[in-house]
């Protein structure tokens, strides 16, 4: 990974002291309680309105997927579940509150642990249901300031931790997360999450899945290709890229998305 600017380093140190001091607040957070499921795919719920799926990337990182009907078509939405020695960290919530309930029950049942914290990378009014449940579940919400402004504007819960600038590092337990805004693309505030320990990038809707034939956004930003190039320039060891929809892949997913601008 490219060198993080000094402001991110300062945030890493300060936030490490803050977070590790109260990491077990949500309960069932220690590594002695944590259980790793044998299965690579888990599912909870009966109808798409409450179904959530978990797919293993490795023992410590899983992709959660939920579905929402838009225009008669079910749209998937990916986020992450990351295991740390102080509890589970959620990267983006499922579409709806019912799906967030299902995910909460699933991780308690399968991992014998609970979410302590959540990182939100982008906010749109149509999928805020899951986010609205975080406070009642004692899950602390973290995001960059540009995302926090949107959270407040659309009437969501106020974030617990707001990080200034376009890049910051925060540590939960034994895992470091870098949150970065590479520039506008799918939206004006689409941030990404880099987990250096696993060479893993959660790219959200900035990156399209293999097989996508279009960018799927009528308000495509002219800066989108530059934002993708910024990601490739910043991270030179990407092994896993998780898009906002569809199957994850490697860094070639970013090149694939860049190719869609040429069509």
C-alpha cells in the first residue's frame, strides 16, 4: 500500500486508543468467544425482504448480500463482515431493517459474536433501513465527514465517529481499516475501505461486477475514470476487490469498470 498521509497516521494512533479501550462494549466481543463457521455460505431469512447471505472470502472477512426490488427487479447490495479480536465490524448495512435483523441473528448464531462498530462508505435515501437499526443494536457508526453530512441531511442517526478529510485510518481490535475518498464516480461521496492485512478493497458501486454491461447510473460523473485510476495508483498490492453488487474479484475488476467508459 502507498504511504498514508500523516493525518491518517495520527488518526490511527488516537482512534486505536479510543476503540480498543471499549471494544467489548457490545458484548460477546473477545476472541475467546469467537467461532468460525465451517460453511463457506450462510443464509438467514425466508423472503427477499428479510433474507441476508454471507459468503466467505477468508476466515476473517465475509461478504454480506441483501436484495431490494427496484422496478420489478431484485437488486443485490454487498457489504462486509470483518472479524476482529474485539468483535465484528460491519462495512455498510443491508438494504432494510428486517435484513439487518437477520444479519444480526445470523452472526450471533454462527460466529457467537456481535457487531460492535460499522463503517458507512456512502448513503442514498433508498437503502437506509439497515442503517437506522444500528443505534438500537448498540453498533457505533463511523464515516468520513462528507458521508456524515449526507447521513444527517436524509434524517438518519448521527454518526458516533466522524473523520475529517478524504482519508483516515481507524483500528478495531487487531484490524486496521483505511477509509478513502478517491473522487466522485457513482456518487459525489463514494468512499472505499482498504484492509491492508488482507490486501482487500471494498469498492462499493465505484466498481462494477464482471458481466455488467453499463455503469447503471444516469448521473455518471466525468471524474469517475480518474477516481478509479487514483485507486490503482494508491494501492499497488490489491488482491481482492469487492464491488457493491455481484461477485468479488481481483484488481482487474477496476480495469473492467474503466473499460465500460469506452463503450
